[in-house]
């Protein structure tokens, strides 16, 4: 299946949580997109540039206590994209909620 006029639309998914990457991959695949998964390690930037996705879904925290690594990656992607095309980026994150103890 494909979106548009028979063209497979690639979307990069960047998340350090494998379960989240796989969930997003399954949803995108069901909707007819071609997801490319990246775990946010050092090869992520080169992989995204090689795939040249139509859009990027980026985990803001990527396992870090702050968003510095994700913003640096986004800056590198933006710099590379400005030479070729503009890629929309959806930035999100998941938060694990822990119920307070009932003492």
C-alpha cells in the first residue's frame, strides 16, 4: 500500500525505546507509510540523511535527563535538510507516571 500516487512515503522514527519504535512502525505501516527506525545513537544522523524521509518523528528526551542530544540531532538534520529539502519534524516524548505510595 502507498500514500499518494503510488509513491511510498518514508517517515523516520527516532526513539531510544524499542517498544515505542515498533509501535509507531506498526501504525505507520498500517497507514501505508514506510517507516525507518533509529535508536538515537551516533549513526542516526547519517541514517536519516541516507533515507531522506518525508518527515521525522523525534523523541525529545532520547533517554537523556534533558533534551540536549535531541536538539543537537535536530540542528544537524535541519542543517543537512536545508541543502536539499525541508522535512517536517514531529517532536514528542513519553513519560512514565508512577502512582504515589499510600502510606
